[in-house]
């Protein structure tokens, strides 16, 4: 968060307004002069990375282009940035207070999302008997309160009389795995920070080593798709990225020669690329890196290491990027809401487009638009804005800020000259 700036009259201004000879003698000790406010605040470079990560996630979920996670591995970037902020907080506050603060910011937006999504599923025919285990169904609902594992959802529904796809719930809850992994990282961050200070390099590469061992030795076992395996896979895939963000904040990367990171990081990425292209896949379709945890872990770690190595730490926007300040700031202020609700907007865009096929003019002259992958995105973007407008205020409540419907930053105005 941007550090608050204290405004007040300087001593020179006071002397201009009231002559010194007329000042009464103080009958109390004067208050100590406050130290100057810390310059800067938010690192705009990190804000830009977070905004790019969110945009990339939306594009990937709409188009499914296999090369998007390679060009910009959003998940690794987002976890690294979160790890960096977590380490910063742990360095100045007690661990339990930091964890409570992170959970307070994470859970209310998810509770609001869950209340709406679960209610919609119940209306569309979901219930305790859907999977044949009523007791388990009620117990698993608690994961909507504390997502230590994936919250339950319906695989097939009626689709509200055919207006939605029968798998709409399965599509909408896709983003929840990130919140589940984030929760585990937050809970274990004090331990990871302690280990990072004791054995930095062993701690950094431990999740990567565990991921390689898990997916090489146990990938064919029956328990692969169990909840524990699911949590462990996500944790180890991006654990090194989270710890790398913590290491960056703790100054670990500054204690090594400057040439080390740009020399080793590309080799790590090459290893991930090699692993990806040696997997047995359908030769008629490109290989998606998000389907292979080892490749994704290696590629993300190397990519994030390079991004942090070149980090320019912008206190102010470079002039060519100033025009994007509003959008980037808005995406950062509503990052959780955009991530949670964007998939819902993409799902809702389809039934809004389908009736256009029955419009004679559109069918004859604009089939190119109806069949374009860009059209659902064009419809979804306003829906994302609407959903964030309706539900994004919960992020302000969770952060103990005054709720705002549209936190678009105002342009800074020049300060008036002091009156004489």
C-alpha cells in the first residue's frame, strides 16, 4: 500500500504568517518534528507485472493459446510477488498477525464468490445426493469457508434450462486452485522464511526437487488425483517462485555476483523447455506447459528470476507508461476480484452471443464475428467490469478501507503556492 503523506505547515510558513516576536511562550514542551515521509510507495514495476499477469490469465482462459504461459508465466510471477510482500510483512510484524491479515484480505472475497456460486448451483439442481455421498458433501462445503483443499462443485448441471453449458460450474471455479495454493503458502511462510535464512539455496530449490521427484516417481499411482496430491503438486510447482520472491525481499540475491542469475536462469528455462518437448503427447496438437508440472516449475522459476534480476524498482512511472497508470492501478486494487470473477464473465458471454445467430442480418453478414474467438472476449470485458463493480468493494472491506465502487486513481493536481 502507498505510504500516507502527512501535510502540515512548515516552520517557515508559520513564520511568514505570524511574526516571531508576537508568538506567545509555549507553556508545554513542543512536539517533536515528524520525520520526513518516506519517498516512493508502491513499486510500479511490480504493479505492472501483476497487471500483466492478470491480463494474461484472462486471455489464456478465453483463447487457450498454448504459447501464452511460455511468453509470460503468470502464476509464477503472481506467487513470486506475493512471496515478496509476505516476506516484507514478516520482517516488520509478528508472524501470526501477518497471517491473520493475509487471511482477512483473501477470505471475504472468496466467501462472497462462494455464496453466489454455491447458491446458483443449488438452484440449478446440485445437492447432497449429487455424488452419492451426502455426508461428504456437507463436510466438503467447509472448504468454501477455509480452502485448505479445492471447494466442491457440480460436474454436471441442468444449465438453467439450457441457457448455460452443463459444465458451467466446473468452468467458473477454475481460479480457486490459486487461492488454495496461496493459503498454504501464507500459512507456511514463517517456516519458509526461517529456513531461507538458515539454508537459502537448499530452501529455494527444495520445492522444485520435490516436484521432480513426485511427478517422476509417483505420476502413475492411483492416488495422483487425490486432494493431498493435488495440493502438493500445486505447492511444489510454484513453491520455488514464492521462496524466490521472499529471497529477493530478504536480499539473498544481492549477496551473489551479478552474473550468476542471468547465467543460470536461462539454463533452468532450457531444462523446462527440454522436458516439455520430450513428453509423449498428441502430435497433432501443441504441448501445453500447464499440463506438465515439472516443465512449468522450471520455466516459471527461471523466468521469474530474470524479471527480479532486472527489476528497476520504479517509484514513478517511466514517461511512455504513464498513460497506463489508471488501468494498472485499478487492476492492482481489484486483483482478487478480477481473478475470481473473470471466468464467470467468460461463461456468461456465450449465452449472450448465441441469440445473435437467429438474427438474419447478423447471420448473413457477420458470421466472421460470431465465430471469432475475440467476440466472447469483447463481451466478457464489460461483464468483468460490471462484476468487479458489483462485488469488488469487498476487497476494501477486507482491507479495512473505505469501500469504493470504482477505485480508479485520480490525476495528481499541482499544489497551490503557500499564501503570504
